[in-house]
């Protein structure tokens, strides 16, 4: 089951595989097999039955299409799955068939299967996130001293370094990934409660079977079943949304830097079907597609949290595709951004050119800082305004200010001489960069 | 490509087919074939080339998996699709290959292909909507005079008829479907503008080719290309959201009526994997799953409308799966609700029993209306309160009020005798029912 | 009650007034007054009582803070409002107090009051929308022939005209506003159904009283009460979302054109607290703030449509602030964009400079169209690639192509001479512009 | 500034006060005062100036309406605020006016002011959350052994205890609150970076001033300014959404238990304007209103995270009302649910009656568990089905099964005798309850 064509830009092959029918059915089968074994070990069902069940489950051969079709009638994919498994077991051993899915409820299987897929998805995303942070770190180090325009409301501001910008990207991506990691850890736990969430069908053996099942599936055992308490999954989906929002911010920045008129950085990108000259920020587009997709998916999940009593009507039923879509889009963003950053070409010279093209105007804040204490804010303001108005490619703002007679008496000429020098007005840029990168200073 | 297992409850086989790789590739191929023919007719490309191109496109044989994989690099499925088609054409006729996709841009193809799939989706949904309204109409007619409790904030109120309730469901579903129909009609239009949206590559032939292309694909021709103006699709997705919200409301109502403690209606539903006695509102769960899914999808689409200049970065790229998911969930809801309503078993007797179980308390409003003009609101209030407190299965509220001496002088005894009769307090229920059903009175 | 400081960028004073406590209480009072009069006219309550009630209601003097506080207990602002009104009436005439709110339910009052505020809000937004379209139309006409770069994925493409761009903005804004107008018209209808939605308390007089009430409040009378059928309001909120999404797209475009490195247009904007040289796209920021706000509000509304039975628990209760916020943000966007467009300074010369800065690369598509028929696509591709690589400010792409020997034999030299002329490659730009503006051609 | 009437159900007076104009202006003033003092201490500005500035800021007297009006022009409330403050300072000391807002940027002030309000909001919510968990704990302890129906898909299932149900509510509310607490802690940090986020205007003194400012405002100092990195606030808003979703689930459950037909629990609730007999789940409605409101607000925030470069256009501008609304709705839910749970009347007898009303059908799972090992799943299934069909108020399912001859040989009669006893089929209910409450066992 390859990635659906319409989903090409919001998933990856690897993640589509994680949530494919094969993977989901495999996870469901693992649950039933492990359950039977755990129950046999606890003396709840006959060991022979467990062997047949786990054998059949492991063997696979489920008809995904038939199960999917039937799921709409029963409101869950588990019921037709269990029926199929029971038939398979009965074909080999009628008695064993009695003990298929013993003491479990549908949601135990489908929730745990989703959790098992999620565990797998984390491994996939981890790789791309690591590539991303390595690439960002390299960029930040390489450009620790590269001045570029800050841009606020898309207008030029005093300089920053590209190293600081990349460090800001990196630190926010790391914070986001740390939240995801925590949410994965807290959210990927066993679901096992039986019909009412009390494991009543297992009598006194409930806790022991649950513990063994969790151990066998390598999942933590939560305090209690969580059939209608979906906050852990909500936290995971939300963490995906926050992380992807951060990746989207980085991609937006790159796509803006990549404008022909700015051209301070270029991602490898893609070509155009009609315009031979073009190089598109295709990687950024994929990241931003995910950033557009996630907020709605998060809200769908949150709205579905209001689930009735011990198992809801509808809220739960909407979850699986939402979770799968959210995780896939998140991983798609991480992969695309890792590629884009990994292949980013940075043009330090153009960054400098773009600073110069403001004719020094971006140093007007600095001029105010230098002038105001000496000449007062209002006079400083007048000098700056007239210098801004006169600044041109021939005589830039810094020169004009320095030549002003009022200024000359009021400001140290050595300082004044550096007014238009980006390197002289970076403030704590490197201090912040090092803190963001957790470097010792 | 069957319905993905995880999507079983939020799509149908028929709609999954509409948005399948086969369907999408077929629509893209139709576009390219029709374009070549339209351009040949206008004298823009050689007729022979058009023949080869449309032949190759019609023949199909595209490798969806390869195209999907490559799409992530180029940021659209069209580029690898056109490359594949070009290769196919070149294999037959090198010169013809020159004219593949002539004058078009990627988005022309993918947008129009999406539109063609949408046109198809409407046909599928139409059938289920029709089933739904026929079933609702039958219910409303059959129960025009069946009293049941109104329930406000889930608490019992004065009676309505089930006929009115069903008519309210029907009229809102019809309003919703009318909005969808209008949005389908306005939104399903040709996309064709070339690289910059000016059809410049076609010289003076742009409008003629566009008109012919639209005619050939049986799509309306809009005023102009709409590459970054997505309001028409937004209106369609929003209309799906509103319609599905209404279906969700109906499903919520049914699932509540189906509670064991209420049991006034039952949908065919499904069974449970662990509880042999259960009959679940599975159809309602499927409808409600869609109603949980849509709001987030609508918000994703709307948030993505802010698309840069002549083609956006990311907003557009997120759209196709959002639209496809929204339409599929909508159709899934319509199908499931048509089944649920079509098979609904209504228990009029239980409706009456549930009214009686309030011991007449739901007629307290009516008692106020009858008493207040005669005895004043405050005295009426006291009488009603004490009667409510004393009401029981032995002596109900209506009797208690009627026996009150103060009341006897103030209210017509014939009217008073009907105080606890549901049929005597239906007000304009049938008037409203008939208006909702557009019946002449 | 002025605009709350934190809401400054997502509402306007005029719209904040429409949804202020004064306005809401006034609308509620109008409902109760009109109801009493309509009921007196129908002979349902004593005329004298109606006179006292409508007098008290008109006089006002409600304590908004007390009502607001009490609303949390009763789950609606209507109950404390009606209690207050009843006290006021009783102070003048104890008997009349009996007939306050006669036959109505809380939701009748609060829904109709909301509707009355909405009617008012439309008048406010209309003015700004009209300003906006007049300004856009003027821009489009003034720049019908001004070439500028198309930008797709933020990369330069073949030229369009600014007139076409403005026409595209205008037509989409008009489509959006037309949807809002229709939704206002369909959604702003009377709510009046009494406790169960049957007007049972009015006996046979329900329809007559409802009709008179609607007439008095100048609201259309719907088929039936719509207490738990919220699709009409949903359609209005969604229409706000779509319209605002379109305005957001325009604002995004302007903010991008306003970048120092692009500088093709400038809105009046605002200054910076720390950077004297800056001119910020503040108007665009306000528009985009609304465009960010709406999608979530739309999804909240849609998710709340699933309302139980005859009056829901929670879904309805969340609506009023959502609707008020959505409409205010929409109007805020319209006002800000009307200002921004009305004061837009367009720099046609810079538009031309930015085209020239691509060294002709944006005509590579045109070169392909001219060359491919003569020399074949592959050879054309090679010539174009090498010319793109060699293009510079000294010798641009068009010259390089024209100088190529292979090309000279294959393409009409007169046509070739215009290869780099923007005016020669505008295709159907003006045709589309005229269609978008509904001009006869 | 009281709570706006339309917001009555989605905020509280206490939280409305936290985000009122007075509070916001006060926080902004605290920032400017603390900044001036910190800069004076670092030798950046004259101590005398700092004194005048902090004096003026502390004195207050800002005209909120004027600032709000002007904010739309400048795109932020800070610019008119700083202008006002500067005027106030200048009136006392012209030189000091030079140093108002020295080295800071608008966003430093408005972000930090928002953070200060958030810190305050946490104190308010904390109180209500504590009330809530105390009440839930008491409920769980009091009903540790009270059996009630589990309800899955709103259909009756095997029994649980109300103690377990309440423990599940409690544990999920505690998890949600713990996430909020962590998000408050991580998100409520100082914003201070100056125009470009480098504190360049402070020269070498940036870090020292930042540290002193943070200390003075009792806010943690982050690694670096976070002007366009909004993940920390996103995490807070998302945590509000998850917590409120959980509260919504509890409220939904209570509103369902409160149905006349179920009536196992009743919150204090409210009355009806038209129906004297009614007791509405008004508290639940308020909680659910918040649960409907949050998901959209979360998605708005997440969608706005894609902020351009060093300060975004629009994304940031939409945030403040979204954050304020989200926190207010969250606190409103906590307050309303604390009241509802604190006043909850639980009817254990009715819980038992409702179990009995299923005629033992909810023990069909248990019957299967008991019978299947002895007689095989298929024969067990037949026996159970026919017993379910025959069960009535006279002879319930458990009796019918026990009387079946096939069964008698296969199942221990002592066990069989308890088939219909809820207390005998609670499984691990108390084990789970104790784990959820973190009780030692």
C-alpha cells in the first residue's frame, strides 16, 4: 500500500507504511497473540489455545478490504478483525477459538494497535529530526559572525547574525521535539480494560495479565484503562502541531530569503513544469503544507475528547485517521526541512549587500541611542529624520549623521565612525546564540 | 486501491475510489488530452501531436508510486506526471512530445483534476442524501401525531411530535445539501491560466483554448484563472462542514434516543466484540466521527487561503488531502445516516411512557399559562411548585393541580381536565412540521 | 463599553459597540416589548399589560454586570434579564408582571437579540467593504497596463499587470462579500418557539404572534423555530471566514510587495517604537490577524452544531462569543484593508526594475514556446539553459537567445526582438481583468 | 471593566479582571518601570531618569480607549502606550523622557505584559482546580463500592463503580492540570530583545539588564528573546485545550447522568425561564461551552505560529485575544465544574435500579466467560442469546441462564448464583481506582 497520490506532500513513504493496513493488522495481531500468551501464563486460558491463537495471529493473511468494509457496520475495525481471526483459529482448533480476544474489548485492540504504530512512527521521525538539528547546528556555527538584516513585519531592522537566526530555529525545533518525545513517552501506553474497563472477565487475574501483556508488547502499563480519557493522545497530537508550527516558521523564513529580490539563501528545491528558469522552494512548500494541516487536525482531536461515559459515540471513532494524518504530516515536514536545511546554500555576500541597500537606515535606532543622551531625544529625532530623507547610495545615513555638526560635539567620533558597521551593532547576538546552542561561554 | 483501514469510518468505498490514484491520474490525463485537442483545434499545436498526446494520455499506465515519490521533490504531482506523459509520447513521436502540457502550468492540471474528482463525488453523495431525505420524510409523515418529550439541556420539556422532530432534521439536512449543491456548482470550474495566469504562451488563442477545454471537460469556465484565489473551494469545504454538522446533530439525537433508559428509537447498529447483549449506535458513531472531523478540516482549508501572489507556498500544497478528506467524511456521514434513518425503529409507546414518567411535570409551563391570568403569577407559582413536589406515579401533577381549590375557580374545568394530555399541548407542532416539509396547509 | 485593549487589533469601535452590553440588552428589550405588543394584538395577553411591559423594556436601565454574573448560574443571560424586567414591571403593575416573556423561552430572546445585533453589524461592514472595492477598482483601472512580475512560490514568473492582480483581489472580495450577504439574509431570522419549539403556550395564536413579532422586529419569519438547528448561523460564520481568508490573501500580497527589497507598493502603515526609519505594514497585520483568527472560530462554531434534541448542552452556550468575535474580526479586516488599499502607493517603475533584475529569465517560458516548434523541445531546452546561465545585467537572456544561431533560423526575427518585452507577453491579462471587473469587452 | 455580557458563559469575573484594560496597562507599566530601574542600575540610563519614569509608570492614568483606538494604526498597543508614557514623563522632566522604553521594542512590552497577566491567571485557575479535585476525591472515596452501569456507546455494559468513574475523572483532570502547570512554568518567561532581538542598543549591558529586569518582574529569563518563536505560548494554549477537553468529558458524563430517564446524579444547576419543573445542567453547559471553544482557539494559535523572520505580520497580532480567550474559557470551565462536582447529588439507589432494569443483560459477557470454557463458545452463544431474548422484569437473564440444564453441569453453581450480582463482577475496578488515586494498596 503505497502513499496515496493526493497525500504525497503530507506524508512520506516510511510513515505511510507505518499506518498502512499491513502495519495496523500486524499490530492488532500482535496484541491478540500477546494477550493469549499472557492469559495462558496466568492460567486464564488453556496454553494449547494460546499457542493456536498466537500462531494464527502471527501468520497473518487478513483481508484488509473485507475488514474495512465490515468496519462501517460495527463501528470499529476490531470486530471484523476478531471474527476473521476466530475463523482462522477455529479452522485449526475449535476449542481454541473460544479463547480468542478473551476478556478484551474492541477498543483495547484498536487503541493498542494505534499505539504500537505510533511507537514505530517515532523511530522514523527521530531520524529526520536528528538530520535537521545537525544541519542547523552546522549552519549556525558556520555563520556565527555573518551579519544579515533582521526583518520585523517584513521590514529591515538592525543586523543580526545568520548564526543567531539558525540557532533560534534550532532551539525552537529542539524544544518542540522534546515536547513530542515526552508526549510519545506518556501517550504510548497499553490499552487493556475489557468491556467496562474493569477487566472483570479475568476475575482476579486482570492486573497480572495486563502487566504481562504490556511487557510483551514493550509498552508501559498505565494506572488504568483510558478508553474515554484521551488526554495522552491529545498531548501527542498537540505536540506534533507545535513542533510542525515551528518547522513551518523556519520554512516560511527560508522561502522568504529565497525570493529573487532577497536571495540570501536557497534550498535545493524543485523545478517548474512551465518555467525553465525557476527554482522553487518545494521543500519549504512541503513543510508549510504540514504546518497548514496540523492546526485543524489538533482541533479535531481536541473537539473529540468529549467522549461519553466508558466509550464515546463518534469522538473516539474519528481519532485514528486524525492521529495518523497528524503524525504523517509532522514527519513529512521534518524530512522535507532536514533536506532543505541540509542542502541550504547561504549567500553571505548578498546578506551584506541587502544591509547596504538600506543606505544605513537600519542604523537609525543606533543613531538615536548615540545621539539622544547628548542632544536630547527631540533634536536627535530631527537629525535622524533629515538624514534618513537624504540617505542614498552615494551618501548613506551613517555618513550623513556623522557629518552633522550638532552630532560631532555630542558623540565620540570613534564610535560615530562605526555607526554604519553591522559588526559594531550586533549587541548580544552571539551571547544569545551560544545560550540557544547550550554552549559554554 | 481500497479504502485504507484507518479511514474505514471516515470514508466509503465509493468515495475512496473517487479520490484514488487511478481516479486522480485519469482526471489528469483527461486534462492533458483535452488540452492538446483544444490547442490543435485552435491551431496552436499540430493536430498530429494532439492525436499522439491524447492517445497516450487515454491509454494510461502511469506509475502512481513513482509519481508520488517524485512529487515531494517538485512540490506537486503534476511535474512527474507530465514528465512521464512526455516520455510516453516521445516514445511514439518525438515531435509530439514538444507539445505535451503546452502553455499550461502544474496547478492547471492538479486543480482541474481535483475539480473533476469533486464533480464525481457529488454524484455519489447525492444518492445517499436522497435516500436520507426520503427516509426522513417517511418518518415525519408516519409520526405526524406521535407525541414525545421535547428535551432541552437533556431535560424533559413539554411534548412535541416525532413528526416535527423528523421534519426539523429533514429541513436542516435539505438546507445543508442545497448549500453544498450551490458550492459544488460554483466551485467546480476549470483551472487554466498557464505560468502567470495570463495564458501568455497561447498568445491570442488563450480564451478560445480555455473555452474549448472547459467544454470538453464539461466544466464551467470561470472569469479568470484562480490559482491563488481559493474561495470557491473554501465555500465547498465549508458547506460540507455545515451539512455534516447537521447530520451529526441528527445522529447525536438518535444515539440519545437509543439509550437503554430512553429507548424511543433504535438504528440497525452493530454488535459488540465482548458484550453479546449489546446493540450499538454504530451508524450514529460513523456520522458523528465525520462531524468531529469536518470542523478541523474546514479550518485547515480556511487558514490555507492566505496564498502568496500568483501561487502560494504551502497553503495550496496542503489543500488536496484536506478537500478529499472533507468530502469523503461528508459522504460517509450521509451514507451512514441514510442507513440509520432508513432502518430506524421508532417506539411510539415508549415515547408515551417516557412522557408519563415525568408524572405530569412537563406540563408545568402549561399550568402556569392556565393559572397565572386567573390567580396571578406568584400564586400560580406556589401552586405549581407544591404540586410538582407532590407529584408521583400515583397522583400526577395535572391531577394535583386540578384538585387545587384555588385553581378550580380560576380555570375552565374542561381545559383543566386536559392539562396532562400531551395531544392537548402540541401548539403549532403540526403547523411547523408542514412548513418544514413545504406542505400546503 | 469601549473596545477591550487586547481586542484592539481584532475589532473596531463600531463593531465593538454592536456587540456591547448596551446593544445586547437593547435588543433583548426590543424582543420582549415587541412580543408583549404582538401578544396583546392577538388577544393573548391584556393590552394594558403589554403597554407596561413594553414601556419598561424601552426604558432600559438593566444592570449588565449583575445579569452577567447571574448568567453563569442559569446558563443563559436571558433568565436574569427576564427576572430583572419582571421586577421592573411589577414595580409599576403587579398584574402586568404576569405576562412578561409570555410563552417565550430563554433562547428565543438571546438568539433573536444576537440576530438583531448581526443585522446591525452588516451595516457597519458594508460601508468598509464598499470603500474597499471602490479603491480596488480604481487601482485596477489605473494600472491596467502596468506590467509587474507574477510570483509563484515567491519566485518570479512571466509578467502580469498590476491591473489584473488588483482585479483578481477585487473579484474574490466581491464573491466573498456576496456569500456573506446571502448568509446574512438567510441567517438573520426570528427565533421564536417557546419551551418546546411548538409555541404551545400560545394555543392557536402561535403563528399569528410569531408573524407579528417578526414584522415588528423587521426580521424574516423562518419555517419553524431553529433552537438546535444552527446551520444558518454556521453559514454566516463560515462566510465570514471565507471572506476574511480572501482579505488575508490580499494583505499578505501587499506586505510582500512592501518589503524593502521589492517595494512595489506601500500601504500607509505605521511606525515602530524603536526604529525611526521603519514603515510597517500595520494595516496588513490587522487584516492578517483576522485571517488567523477566523478559521478557528469557524471550526468552533461547526463543532458546536451537534446540539442535543430541542436545546443542546454546551454547543449553543459557546456560540454567542464565537459569532461576535468572528463578525468583529471580519469587519476589522475589511476596515483595515479598505484603509490600506485606499492609501496604497504603487511604484510602477520599481515593478519594471524588478522585472529587469531577472535579466530576462522570466521570459524563458516564452522562449520555449517560440523555439520548441522550430528546433524541438530538447534543443530549445539546451539553448535556454545556456542562455539562462550566461544572462547578466550586461547581456540579458532575451539578447542571448536572439543571438543564438540555431534560433535565428527558426524564429521570426520580429517576434524574437520582443522576447524580453513585458508588454509583448501579457497574453490574456487584460481579457481576464475585464471579465473579473464585469466590463463589457 | 466587567465581564462582557456575551462572554458571561466563557469567562469569570476574576479572569476577566486579569485580562482587563487596567490589568494589561498595569503590566505594561510595570515592565517600563522595571526596565528603567534595571538600566539605571547597569549604568545605561541616568538614575534620575529612571526614577521619573518608574514614578510615572506606577502612577498610571492611561487612557485605555485612546490607546486602543490608536493601536490599529500602529499595529500594536505598545506604541501609543509608550507615547503616552513619554508625554507623562516629559511633563515632569524633559530629559528623562529620552530614556523611556530605552533599548526595548514594542513586542518586548506587550509580550511581557501578556506573560504577567498569564502568571496572574494561573493563581485564579489553581484555586478552582483544587476545589475540583478535592470534590472529585471525596466522591470517589464515598462511592468506592457503589456499582453502576458502565456505558459504552451510550449502551449499558457490565458494572463499574462510581468510585472508579470519579477516580478516572480526577486522574485525567490532574494529568491535564500538570501539563498546564508545566506549560505555565515554561511559557511565562521574560520577553526582552530590542528591535532585532540582539539588545544591541544596550551595548555590552544587554545580558545584565535582561537578568535584572527578569528578576524584578519575577519572571524566568529565557535563553534568548523569542519574538517569532511562539512554541512556549502554543504549549500553554494547547495544554488549556487538553485540560478543558477533559473537563468537558466529565461535564458531558454528568449531563447524561442527569437525564430524567437516568437520574443517577444531579448537579446544582439552574432553572428555566419557561418551565418551572426543570433543573438544568447549567454548570455542565458552561463547562461544555468552554470545551467547544478551546479547540478552535488552539488551532488559531497554532496556525499563527508561522511568523516571519524576527517579527511576523499578522500571526503575532492575532495572538493576545486568542490566549486571553483560551485561558478565560479554561478557568470558566474549572470554576463551573468545581461547583457542579462540589454540589453533585449522587443517587446510588437509582444506579442500582438502572442496572436491574437491563434484566441482567449486562452480565451476558460474564455468562460467556463462565459458559464458554465448559460448553464451547458456540453453544454458550446460543444459550445466552435465547436467555437474553426471554429476559424480563419477572425472570432476569441470570436466572434464565442458571436454570439452563446444559449450564448446570458445566459451571460451578455457587459462581452461577452470583451471575447477576453487580458486586461479583467488578473485576479490578477498585484496583484501578486506587492506582488512579495514587493510593497504596
